[in-house]
């Protein structure tokens, strides 16, 4: 009997995970207005079965957001606290930020939560806090990097906003033209140039 | 009588323009789901008067899109055909592209048209063509600028997409946090660094 229970539990977990994955794809495509029926259709399960595993669409959204905020890509701590100069840590942070957009489902969902008036307020607060933390972490490293000369001079808030605009623009593109997005996704180092200080040229040096 | 007709015509034109301006603000704020009532309220005219001047919301959208595509900021010809090196013309194109986002109402509307399933297909085709022309113009100058060494080497399609992602990200930010947007709008030259070639450093030169 315990054996059977174990098998049953594993099957339940698998079904739940399968429906969750389907929901992620549907939300990325249709936004949070997608219904439980859309999710069931995508997962190729019946409406009833979907509700058997998940009490509501809101429960699914909540689980997906929690997962997204727990994902390694959302974790700022490594780049902020690993060894290296501020410029080196900043590079790794921005590369991670850009590269994570190659698989945009989670971010599209977070974005939906932020934008949708139907999303539960507590989830929106969570996502907003996360975004604010990310901006603050980035700003911190930019200011340190400007002090070491590894980052372009100028208003750090503008630099933070420029990097965030790139991330947002990538998401938008991913949402509206996924094939073009996958084909021409820009190398992270292209965006890193936004932060690069001007190197002294020979000519200036000789003047 | 002709005098009176002239005055009447001027008043009609003014009312039409006033409602149009109000519609632009409402669409930027609420999206294309905004109703004729929303527009009338914003213009401080009655529902009936709004319909007297504009047959439908669709007629207003159509006029706004046509205006947007005719606006100087949407015109690619000057930077493509003015004198100067490819790099210089590219700079002026990208600066114009970024700077035009400081007043994002038109772009937010174009974007709404692209994204909204309710927008008339012919308008969407117009906006898409415009965006494609803009991408092609940009790509053309990037390739020429790479040949003269004024633009960073690398896949020109990725560079085009990176610049467009910035423009899109700026719009998104304008839409969702207009105050922060106006306060921290990044200088266009920050985004121009995306295209800047690496200058030869003293060290490399001496090796």
C-alpha cells in the first residue's frame, strides 16, 4: 500500500507540473486573461482534471511567480557578492540579465502580473520589490565601477534605466515576434557597451 | 455669409483638433480599449458633440496613426540622405529615434495599433511597414558604418534589434511609470555606445 501511495503521489506531482508548464506557455502567449480552459487545452487534459490539480488560475499564477522569483536568474546575490572588481561583477550581472531573456517565459509572466489589473496585489508588490532590488543592485555596482573607471561616467540613474529599457524591449520583442527574437537575439556584450567607458585614443593621448 | 462660413469652419476645425488631442492622451493612458465616452470626457465635450465631429473611435485612431506616420520624427529621409559619413548619419538617426521617445504619445498609439486585435488590419499593415522601413534604413547605415570603421563589428541584424529593443523598452517605461520616465530619461548618446567601435587603446597599439 505505501508503495502504491508513492506511485500515486509521483503521478500527481507530474500532472501538476505538466499543467504548470502548459500555463506558463499560455500566459506568455495570451497574457493573464488566459482561462483555465486555455490551460487545460494546452496541457491536453480535461477542464475537470485541471481543476482537480489546481484550485484556480490564481493559484497557478501565484506558484509560477514564486518559482520565477526563486529562479537562479532572478538571484542577484552571486554577482553582488562574488570576488572581482566592480566592473567584473557588473559585467556578470548584466550578462546574466540579458541572457536570461533568451528564455523569456518567466519574465513575460512577471510582466503580466505587473501590468494586469486583475493580478493579486500581493504578487504585484513582490514583483515590484524584486525589480527595485535589481535596479538598486545594478546602480550600486555602476557607482562603484565609475569610481574605479571601469564604467562610463554620467548619471547612474540614466544608465540603470537604459539597461532596464533594453531588458524590457527584449521581452516585448520576444512576446510579439518570437521567431525573429530567437533568430537575432543580440549578444549580451552589445548591451554591455552601454556601460563601457570611452577608451583613451592614441590621438587624444598625443595631444 | 462667406465670412460666417469661414468662422464656422475654423471653429469646427478647432473642435475636431481638440478632440483628437484628447484622444491621443486617452489612448496613451488607457490603450485602444478607451471609448468615445472616455475621449469626450477628456476633451470636456458631450458624447454627442464628440460624435458630431468624429464618426467613430476608429476614424480617430486612423487619423492619429496617419498623423504619426507623417510626423517629422517618423521621417527617415533626412538622416539617410543628408551629407556626412555613414557614422554621422547613423548618429543623427539614432539620436532622433531615442529623442523622439521623450514625447511618447504617438509611439504608444502606434504600438497599441500593432498589439490590439481590434485595430483595423490596414492600419496595422501601415505601422508594420513603417517599422520595417526604419529597421532597413538603420541596417543600411550600420553596414556602411562598419565598412568605414565607424560602427562596431558584428552581426548588423543583432545591432538593429538591440537599438529597437531600447526604443521599445523606453516606450514601455513611459507607459507604466511616466514620472520616473520624464525624470531619468537617458541621454541618447548612452544608447549610441551600442554601435560604437572599440577604440584602439594605447596598450594594444604598442603590442
